[in-house]
């Protein structure tokens, strides 16, 4: 028997990159401390946004232009397994970029998680109007002066920054372009992007400072919590708004735990396959479908039609029907979601009750399957496919046959729908283009022929 | 499809004709009647799609299939969902495979020749004329020399061969079976379609069953329906018909349909049901009309569609290219047959989820064997059949006690293969295995499946045994017609779409003549 299995189940590509978007008046430099602390596990790439840090405002200072700039930078970086982090202003940009990746509209692939540090939400940022006016007044004549910069830092920290951090923060504020500063305060922070962003079913870590003002814990729950369907919240007591500078250790540790505990818990998709999904050969809608499917399963998933016990039993069935190596796709919770959404396959055997009822009866009857040895589990499942047998719970043997056939089909289909499985079996048919002249299809159709754009496959014969 | 500028009719207006369904059965007739000046409203249960939005992703592409649950019984329950009916403006032709063989005269004279099954009350030469019209208008591509019908010609060259095509040709040559490029209802050159616009040449993308994104594949949405709209017909999407009203004389006066959650009533002078082999009889049984014969839902037939796959030493990657580009008609009536009828053989391309579903449902694979089989996906190539099915009393469509989301009882469809189907399947499995082995395939995998749904409202002169007369008109209700695969008296060996369209044109002419 032949198989195509990666030689190293956790190759080096599994190391993630986190692209970091800074706050108003700051720069990529604010993430230097986090980068140093995560160096063993994560590549931290801070990006200056247009008009901040070393970057001129020429690339455009509106939210829309900053989003486009970030998409270009991530694309040219080439990361294929990455998170995006946004601090304050950068949070709004991060959420918008994430939404474009998950819809497939951005030519990117591999987003695994979002980190928001006192992040500005997609809706207009809550901001005291007097404070807004004051911050604008600082730039009536030109850029920020030293006094304004000091006042800004004081107002945004829970406790004094170390001297070197303070000096760097002041430098960043003073070199912020007036254009970029005012664009955010007058326009960007006020824009409502909630409709474009919608709700995002991506792992997200939402960190706030307990002593922060408008972007503190309550508004994070209320505003960013409404955007993300599976948020993890972390409040750093006593911290103000400048979290990467004030609480570098804790923020770094939270990111590490978030990656290893949630965002990174998905099968690895080989780099060349991920780049293919990001390329123009993949229709945006299809890219979005694959992007959402590639996200890590939610470790805190609340079953919708099955019980927690049923999920454990179904996971045991899944592990025998479709054995997976490495971090498995949680086929059981994905099937629970499909059952809850009423997504059947259009028919069922006359022997069976409704789809949900059949699962409930079958999984009740198989309760405890996970406690048996593998071979015994296989015996139990094989008995479901046998012509003669006692049935399953209140279901006849014919119904047991039919249910086991249904669950096998559902499991293998769910497994194959994941882009990591498509890569495993060498299926690149999702990369056949969009429509009309951009429906690229295939030019080489004969046995053994491959086109130049196709990812490499290990010869397994 | 683009419905800009379409004429609209009010529910209260007594339109000349209401057509239920916009697929192969409904659309050609809608276009023909509208072109002759009749006011026609075609009601479609599904939405109106823009082909550029289709996704090749198999899981999401089910949006173009009829996914409302059907219940399947008998010893050989047939799979529905993705395997059969479509839903949306264009019907099943949104997802069909475009495999477009023609039925031969023997196909509709099975009983005359074998004493088994049923003959069609249809003149073959007349049918053939309509078939030619359909093929020319929708743009069928095929070989310049068709071995089993000398003189037949197609508008464009056949689709390109892929790895399974080369394999089938090689295997057939080795075992002495004639095989050639298959007729396919797609355009292999850029093609300007009347009232539609540009249909791009097939790009060999392999996504026929997920919806054609460049309109290369013929559907009704890029052929007959644009003609119909131009001629003044209305296509009313997301309108699920669940009632038929009769007047005091027993004639249809209106249909009741639900749109946007509201029940509405479209009045009409004539009604045509073109909802397909399952939905047409379900609606008739639900409304209780046109069934004095008791034959509605009877004689349900499916095509045997067994596949034989082999593993090859090189990458075959059968998701590339038009999926079924080679045909053999040599087994139309095999010399050594111990059964009536015969079968077509075709080369197979397949998408991974569909293949895995057939592996686990059709061959019972699970566990490491299933994973290993999918790891071999790229080395696999196969051939499949479309085989005769005889009408049988045990195979029928009935209503269940369960209601669907519209309050219509769900369909229960029972199918059990009989001795003829089993003998045919055995013969075909042996022949296919020989072909795949001769081509170099190893570790053969035989996957059982069935396809298509025909015969549930049979056409024929005898009103005791048939639902509609040879014109397609109900024996009971004079202004009710049926135009779809439910009227087929025998299953045919040819895949049904081209014949459904040809019969639709014929029914339109009969309606105009009536």
C-alpha cells in the first residue's frame, strides 16, 4: 500500500509569524520586547503603518489604505502560518485584515489567530470628544512636541514606563506624521467597519488593561467581543493602554499560551500549498472557504445538538474511521455543527429516524467506546456494518448499517474538505481559477504531467 | 442568469401556461411557447445564481443540488442529494455532467426486441429530429466520426482527453472494445449563444458537477431560458409549488406556491409539471390529481452506475479535465448478454469527496484502508457505466408521514435491483475490470452506485397503465402536461438530459397543436 505522509509531521513551517500593528503615535518598535521574549517560538514582525515610525505617509493614512498596505506587506513577507496582532489603532486594522483573509478577498492564506491589545473595534472607537479635540489641538501647528508627547504617554499608562521605553515612546510620538495622526483622530477612529467585518469565527485573544479608559475591559467585551465568536479575554490588572510596553512579559506569555493552546492547534498545511491558495489561481470565494476551514477547532466548543459525552464517543468513532496523525481535525464537533445547521446530505435510509435522532441513539449506544482497546473498538464498529447483529440501541441492525454508512461518509468528507488533507492526497483542483477568462483550468491532462504552478508532491511509489 | 428587463405577470392574471421547474424538461418548452406569443410563467423552487459565484468546493457546491431530505428504501436504496436533482434556475442542468449520448431506436423499443420492459409511444424519427435540434442549439461537442452512428456530426471538436481517457482507450483497444471521444454538451471553442452572450471554451477545470463558472457547459440558464425571457416569459425563482387548484370541470385553474414565506396563487390556463422524476410525482400524490390510473410514483427507475477503479503507477489525477470524455456503445446489446438492454461505458474523472463517499458507501471502506485509498487518490483511474433498468412494481415513490419545510410529505423512494439489473451489473463489472486491468490498473476497486431518477409518471396511450398520453398530456386533467424524465417509459441507456430536452420541444409543439 502506498501513502503520502509528510516525513516530519511537525515541519519547521509550523513556527508561526505574528504581524504586529502598532497604536496611534507608536511604531513597530513597540513590539521589540515581545519579539525578544517570543524568539524561541514565534517570529514577531512589527510593521510601521504609513505615517508612523520610519514610514512616510505616502502609502496612505486612511483605514482603507492602511489595510491595503498591511495586506501587501504580509503578502510580500510570504508567511503561510501566521497571526495578526493589533494594538489600539492597529486593532481595527487587524480585524479588517482578518475579515478580508477569511472572506478570501485578500490574496493571503494561513491566518491562524488574532491578538488584540486594547484594540480599537471595527465600530467607531469610543473616545471622549474633549480628549479627541485636545489631541488634535496638539497638531494644529505641526507635529507633536515634547510636552504633548509626555502628556499622551502619561494619560495612557497605568504606571510609569522604564526610562528606555519612555524615551523610545516619546521619540515615536514626535516623529509621527501630522497627517497620519489627524487622519486617525478625525476619520479612521470614527469609521464604522462593522458591516464589512461581520462576525469572525477565528481564534482571538483580547487583552485589555484594567486601568485603561475607553478601550478597557468593558468595552472590549462589548465591542470586540461582539465581532469574534470565540474570544479569549485577558485583563491585566492595573495596566493602562500601552500594554506591549507596560506589561511586556505578560503579553508575550499570553501570546505563547494562545498559540500553543488554541490558534496553533491545527494540521499544518505545506508552505507551497498555502502559497497556492493565496495565489490568483484560487477564486476568492473558494479561498475564503478554505481559510475558514483551516482554522483551529475551538477547544471550548459547546456542542449544539450532541452532548459533551456524545462528542467524546463520536471522536472515538472518528479516530477509528479516519485515523489522523499529528494534531487532528476535530471531525466530531464539525459534524455537530453541520447537524445543528440542518446540513444533511439530502437523503436518508428508510431504516433510520431523522439524522439528529439517529446520532443521539447511536452515540448513546456506543457510549464508552473510547475506553476500549483499538482492536476492540474496531470490532464494535465492524459489527455495525455486519448483515446480522443486535442493532444499535433502539435501532435495528439494518438501521445500524445505514447509520454507520452515513457517519463514515460524513467523517471522511469532513476530513477531506480540510486543505491540509487536500495537500496530503495531492489534490490541487481548488486552484483552477475564477470564471470566464480567469477560469484557468488545466492545460496538461495526461498521466504523469504536472504544470509549473502545481505544488510538488513526494513520489510515494 | 441575467433576468434584467424580464417581463412580469401578476398572480391574478390568467397566464396561458405555468411551468413548474426550469431544468431540461421545463426550459425548452418555456422558450418555445413564449416565442409563439403565449404568456408563460416558469416557477423555480431554487434561487437564481450567477455562475461566476459558483465554487468548486464540493462541500459548499451543494447549494445547486436539491438537498431537501428524501427517504430511500428497498434493498438497494438510491442516493439523492448531490447524486441527483438540482435546485435553482436551470434545475439539474446546473450540476449535470454534460455527458450527452443519444438514445438509439433500440433504446425505446426494448419490449419489442426483448419482450421485457416497456416501449415508448413515440416515433423515433420524430424524437431524433428534436434531438438534433437540441444538440445543435445548446452546442454539443463530440467526435467527427461516431462509430455506432455513421454520419452523425457535432458542432465542435470533442473535449480534450485526460489521463483516465487515455487509460480507457488503451484498455478498450487491448480487449477489443471500440471506444472514442464522448459527445459532451459543452463548447470546446468560444461560442456566442443567442440572447445569452459569450460562452467560453471549456477550460478543463473538472468542476462540471459543482456548476460551470464560464458557461462552457450547456445548461438551460445559458441556452433556452435567455431565449424564453427575451420572448416575454417570466422566470420566478424561489417559488416552491405545493398546491394545484382545479375548477368545477376538473381543469387546473391555478397553482399555489410559497415565495418569501408567503403562499401565493398563480392563475393559469394550462399547467406543465417539469419538476423531475421525484418532485413531479410527489406534487401529484400530494395534491391527489391526475392519478386515476394509480400509476403516479410507480415504475421508478435508476441507472446502474457501477464503477471500476484501478491504481496506476503514475499520477492520473482525474480531477483534471472534462470528467467523462470517452464513451463506448459496444455494450448497447452485448452478444453474450443474459439480460435485456445494455449499458454505456464511460471514462471517469472524480473529485475527492465524491470518490471517498463512493468508496465508503459503495465499497464499505473505513479505517486505515479508507485513508490509504484516499492517499492513492491521485493514482486512480476508472470507468463506469450507465445501465438499463427495467420498470418494476416494487420500485416506486410514495409519500411518507413526515412533512418537509413546505408542509409537503417527504418522498419515500424504494428501489431493489431485479435479476436483470444484477445480471447486467455482473456483465458490466467483468467487462470494466478487463478494460482497467488491460490498461495497467492494479488492485481493482468495484464501487456500486446508481444515478438518475426516471419513470414515475409514465407516458403511453393506455390510460389504465400510464399517467400521461403520448403527447405528454394527463389522461385525467386535460390542461395538465408533464415534461420531464418522469414520463420515460423505459430508462434508456443514454443519460437522460438530451432526451428530456428533446421531449420538451416535442411537448411544446403538441401543446401548440392542441
